[in-house]
C-alpha cells in the first residue's frame, strides 16, 4: 500500500464569509479551525504511513521466524472486544 499524500480539502473555513470584515474574533477562530483541520489531516497521513510500515516490518519478522523453523504460539484473536 503506497503512502498517502496530504491533500487539503476545502472546508467552511475557506468560505469568503470568513474574511475579516471588522469582526476579528470570527476571522481568528476560522483561521485556527483551518490550521487544526490541516494538522488533523497531516496526523492521519502520518499514522497511516506508520501503520503500513509496521505491518510490513512485522510481516518480515514473521517470515524470518518461520524460515528458521521456530514455532511461536500466539494468542488467538478475540472478537467483539472494545467500546462503542
């Protein structure tokens, strides 16, 4: 799976109504919301890439262990555990 790239989607923050028109508080809040939204997108991309790398590396470790003929008893996956 190739790494994701960051693409910024337009949001309500980009609307022309968010421009400063005498009410600096609204403009500052819209600017902060836009920066937070971008940071969230970037964090999601970073986490996706880390997870992809971890899956690849763990697969390689499993292959090497199997090639050595070592049997590892792993706990069975438990389904349905977690919160809402």
